C-alpha cells in the first residue's frame, strides 16, 4: 500500500474488474473518473482480516480504494443486516495536475429497488433506496465536514468544483443512479474521500421497526 499507513498483510488477487458491492437490490459499482475518463485497477488484493484493496498505479497518479465490511452496533429496535465502507485515496504524481475527477457509487443496470429519496442528516449526505423488503442507504460526509477538512488542509483540495454549483451548494450529487463526489484542480497532494461511514446498509422493513 502506498497511500494507506496500515501494515495489513495483503493476499494478492487477479480479479481486476470494477470494484463492486452486491446488495439485495443489485450491484453498486465504485468508480474513479479523471478528466471524464474512467480507470480500472492495475492490482487487487484481499486483506488478511477481511476487505479488499484496489490499486490504480498510473504514470500521472496513484489511487487506492479500500473496501471492507464494517461493524454495526445500532440500538434496538433497528435491525441492520450488513454494512460496508469505502475509502478513496488519490495522489497526483510529481509535476502532474488533475483538472477534474469524481468518485462515485452507481447502480449497475438491473437493480430492483422501487423508490428512492434524499436521506441527508447530521454529518451525512445520503440517498435511500427501498422496496417491500429492504431499505438501503448510500452516503458520504456532508458539506460542512468536507469544508472543515478543506480549511484545515486535511487531504481536500482548495476548490472542490471551481465555478460550479457544487462549490456554492453541495459537493455531492445523489440521484436514482447513486452518489458522486466531484472535484477539480488537484496538485500534488493526497485526497481522502470516505464514501459513507456505512457505504452499504440495508434494513429489513417490519411494522414494528423504527425507521432511521
């Protein structure tokens, strides 16, 4: 690992397809796009204690995506079946600048959810999808948290989307297709984006279960 400080043992793999999360509604694909061009991983490894590390090592940048299952401890009567987290880290290499990039979690064709809506709350910008059996949330850090990290110089560029509505209103786009964080004008420093404290969580809907 180049961009994460951990010393986790890696089990090298050969699966270089687009990183994905499999849910009761279908597949969510995690993507990186730079200057409107999508990139696939050059290396993939399994973490010894669970999770996957996707490595994208190119001439102009290094990028790593850590995808793992998260422990979830919610008070009753809430019931969570499974919870995932994804952390994106991107660093332009020396003498390179990235004009635009986006990190996204988007639904692959064939999904089966029936309704969706905004589920933004404290410290979170999220979208909710549901059907008769499940409720699923995809989210990321809300604007004030990202702004605070930007002001502190904590792995966030000075401008997230220059001269755009993102900069004025929101850094995150969410829709029926999924969720996306867009940025611009990145020089040689590390970018760290957390795609939700729980990238994936789905709840069984019951009459006696309190909604989040």
